[in-house]
């Protein structure tokens, strides 16, 4: 190895990384496994041993670490003799600031930031195709590791011990409580997924819900679930982009959809939400965000997972909202909730990995291992979080204190919802 040693020597300050090259030589970096205080939490810097199966990996990792690591693992050109891809990602995240200091990595990051608007250009027609890339995977695959509600977004955990099913139910209850939905109200669910939120709002609140989805396969599955739940008279699913919809709704909710909008379309997105609300309406936007300043989507995620997707900085969110005339009535930050959700998903995924391989192939299974592992680590020790933003046309859209949310949650839970 010629390129990586100097980079890794400066990069691996905690834990240990052993690289075995195709000629069976071992290159060891770092002092060894150990505990360290990271962002106020004690973390273990693991020991990891990776084997390179060809000589190209070194150059590719030096120039494009995230994508080269992911593709090398997906293609079987990188394997582990100690630890796992999750352990290596943990080792990376604990020390990523050191990697970013390297002059070549600074140049690469600067270029990616400058072209991010091009990568996130999601006009009508194009946006739907990008979303289908992720959600038109067979529903049977997602059924292997999601909970029974088929809820594919961050759960709301009162503690890590409550379990995924209870945390997802708490999330639905929390959203319903925030929105103050009364029987007969009309609700628009933008990006309705497999329909569980729409079904819940119809059953628990007596709402008339329109679910909007650009994925025909996902929408068909949602329709079947609504039929099984007996709410087809109250729930309608529409295969459209949010920009194509007209009308007015008492409530608008968007969970895990803003990530697909693209930073160049934020004003358009919030203006459309404003235009779809009644004069006394309320909207709730639930989205992944970043703690730091504006950035860009990593190359692995942009290529394989969420083409055109992006988790915004809060400065980007409010810069768009403030131009719409909407009031921001409340903003709540979920700091560790998605880490716990992703760990539950990752554990379930790994338990069903042989079935995933039989259904989708080994390369696909490795891609999802990388995806779920990278996300879990990022929400644990990285700069990602989830925010929920309440918006309305006027300042009195919701009560002036947040007690009403807890009261409504207790009432819904007492009724079995």
C-alpha cells in the first residue's frame, strides 16, 4: 500500500484498523480498542480487520472513501476477518473529523457541495422516478424486518426498552395529538407510505384522509391494508406528486417525505403546503435534519439509496418557511429516536438476512447492511436528528402551551389507540 498508510495513520487515533492486502501483508493502524467520551456518551472504539481482495481498492478508498467502501463491500472485494461493516462505520464516525482535514478530502467535499443543487434537482416527473428507486422494491422485502404497521420512518421512543411496535404506535399518537384532529376533518397525508398513518387517523380521529404517493406499488399495498382495516370509505390514496394536487384540507401531514424534495424546491414545497391548508388549518412536517450547517448527501446514499435526497440544515428549512407567511407554531427535535429505530430495524434485518439474500441477492443484502449500519451510527454519534415542525396560516392555529399534546395522547391511548 502506498496511498492509504499516511491517511490512516493520522485518521485512526482511537480503536484499531488492520488491513490485509491481496499479498497477505498486514497493516495496523491505531492503538487498539478502548472507550472514549464522545458527545457526552461513552463509546467503544472497536478493533476491525478488513481484507482487500484486489489492488484497486486502495486507490478508490483514498479518493472516495464512503462510496468505495460501500461498493467494495457490496461486490465482495472487501471482507471482514474481525468485526463487521457496522464496526468499521463506527470506527470511521468516531474520527471522521480527522479524515475531513486531509487536503484532497477537503477539495472533494467542496466540489460535492457546489454541485449539490444539480444532484437534488427534482422537478415533476423526475422526482417520482427517484422515489420509486427506493420504494418500488417488493413489499415482501420490507415485511421481513419492519413491524406489523409497515411504518418506515422514525419511531417515537419514551425509552429504548419499549420496543419498536409500541414506539411506532406512540409516533402515530403523537402526530394525531399535535394536529388536534376532530371527527370529519379532512387530512392530506403527503407521501403516505404503506398507509398506516392514514388508517390510524381515520380510525382514531374519525378523519377523512387523502394519502398521496408517487409509488404505484406502495400505494397498491396501502390500499389493501386500508381494505383490511375497514376504512376504505374514510381513506383514499392518490398516485400524484404533491405539486399536482389542488383543494383545501383542514390538516396536512408530511412524514419522511421532505427528504426527497431537494433544497432547490423547499420554497415550492412549503408554499404548496400553505396553499393546501384551510384558513385555520395546521400542517405537520416530520423530516430528517442535520445539526450543523448546510451540506450534501453522501455519494453512497445519492447513488444507491435516495437519489436526489437530502437531510436539510434547519437554516435551510426556516429560510424557506419565512417566505411563505406561515407561522411556525412548534418545532420538536428527536435526537436519539432514529438511532433506536434503526437499531431495531438492523437487528430484524440481520435475523432475516438469509431470506433477503434468497429474495434479492447477496449484493443487495450487503448494500442494505451498509445503509442501515451507516444510518444507525450517524444518528447515534453523528450530526443527524429528526425534527417535527408545526405550521399554520395564523399564530393561534394551535394552543399557546404544549400541554394539549400530552392530554390528547393520554386520551387516545385510553381509547386503545
